[in-house]
């Protein structure tokens, strides 16, 4: 998110849980992610309080955000995108995460296959009622999601 048209503010969520199910043979899968919105951190303590407050995540009223995808898109046997639904501040919208990279492997110290990758998507915070600071604080927000899971 750009701040006053200059620098990019970055943040992360420290409390994230999820599950990934992926069938390499068919390309089918499911990803579900739950985020504790109060775990947002930007590296700037006063800003963290603002992000958790009523103008942005409103963490007291909306403690969780969710992403669920049951449609994995592949091209040439390669995972390219996840089509799903993002729920934030009790508002849900269709949301696509594009695969920057995704792969599976079996680590030498295990017999369990591990799959993981990096995904990106872009949302408009105004779609979720977060209009504070606009136009000085950009409406477009880039999400970067890292996923890694081991087979049971």
C-alpha cells in the first residue's frame, strides 16, 4: 500500500493457520487460510495500532479473515492460480491468487511429500469498508501469500 504516493508500507500477519490439499495427478485441490487480524505488524508500533483499529481491520469486531479456494487452475500440468473467496470484515468477494512459483518434493530426511509456493493477488481495501486515508493511502493492496504443507 502506498503512503501519500511515496513509500510502500508493508505488513504481515504473525498468526496464520491453514490447510492445503493438492492432487498432483489431477491438479485439483483446496486451500483454506485463517488469519488473526490482530496479529498484523508493520514494524512501526503506532501504525500497527491504527491497522488493528476501526479504520482498517477493526480487529475487535472482526478478529478473523479467511481465504478459501477449491478451484486450482493449471496450465500444462503447472499450477498457475487459485480462484477462491476472501472474507475480511465479514464481507466476502471472489479473489484470485496467482502462483509466482509452486512445486512439490520429498525431503531427504522424510518420506512425506511437501508442496509449497508463493502466490500474489491484489484487492481494493474499499471493497471491505476500509476507506480511511484515501486518496493519500492507496486503495490497492497487494497480498503475498506463502504456502507450504506436508502430506499426512
